[in-house]
């Protein structure tokens, strides 16, 4: 997977950089997590501060256009990004799993 950034727009008011570009891939279209990881490496930003908004594939070609936000810090991402039902459910499951692991570690100690 090769990521090419075509346009960067710095939005100081919101505290983010808006990024547009192209992804060239082989096989299936990369998912959001794969794109976030490659953008994090390329932009030298933490992956938790990157939000991919869209990935549009071109018909019968192995490339896609994407649009993403790279936030300056975690607080600005939380302030401006909407938390949907399925994201909220994933966060709850992750917190339950962490609590169980913490209890298991305490019981072992």
C-alpha cells in the first residue's frame, strides 16, 4: 500500500490538519486502521489523533482517494469528533476488558 498526500490544509481554529490524497493498493481496499497506521508513519503523528473520513475507490482500478483529519492533540479530537453508537460500544467493551485484566493482575499479585 502506497499513500500519496495531495493536499494539506491547516485548520488552526479547530486544531487539526485536513489531508487529502491517494492510496494505491493491491487486492482488497485497505480499511481505515491500515490507512491510519500508514498516515501516522508518514506524518509522524500518533495514530489516536488521526480520523479517516472517507475512502473512495475508483472503479476497476487499484487506487482510492481518501480524506482524513490529523488532530493536534487528543482533547481537540474528542471535542470535534462525534461518537457514534458502534464506537461507544467498542469503547465500553475495551474498558470492560481492561478492568478484567486489572482484576486478574491484582489477583495474581
